[in-house]
C-alpha cells in the first residue's frame, strides 16, 4: 500500500450532544463494551440512548450506567433483560488507574459522548469533563447568536 495507512471509518450509532453543552471536555477516551448478542443487534440498528448516562469506576472496573438499549426483538429477548443494566467498559489497566486518579479531582466527571463501530466492534467514546456553570452556558448561547447574526447580515 505504498506506506500509506488505511483510513478506518467509524460509523456513529449514538451521540450525547447534551454532554458538550453541560460539560467542558478535557480529555477523551475510547473503550470497548461488554454486550450481549441481542444488544449488539439493537445498537447497530440505532436503538440506543446515551441521554442521562454516565461512566463510573467501581472496584477497579469502569462501567457505563443508565444507557438505554431497548430489546432488538422484544418477543425473543430473555424475560429478565434490563435495558438500563450497567455495562462494563474494556480499558487497559494503566488507563483505568489514570482515570481513577483524574476522576477523584473535585468537579470532574466521566461522561459518555458517542457510540460507534470501528472494525466491526462497538466502541464508546467518553470524556473527562468539568461541569459548566449556568453563566458559562448563557455566554455560549449569546456568542452563538451573535455569530449567527453576523453571518446573516454579512454574508
């Protein structure tokens, strides 16, 4: 291939747009997810919601909490299936230790940003973020409105 790297295309399956509004994103991480077969099918068809979900570290493991994955085929899904169950994220031990140290800092949170496929595997991108204050959010809205007005008048 003449020394050129092949570009890996990632297909976006779900996004948490609210996270960019509510948090100042400091660092992003990529992890695999431990899923069941019917959850994979549901996610690949776009049946997933990251709204209100978050990432938590518990007993040296990283978990995705409150992400909703409804059943792909409700009739064929096990009776005890919980669409909001905690799902383990697959990270290297060194990344987990780094996250433990960083997430203990005051005001920092782990927030899921998006789910996507990469080389046939479902991955999640999550970030270390600091919550924005109401004043910061208002300033962002004003700035956007001013830019929109300038664009509208100027060109």
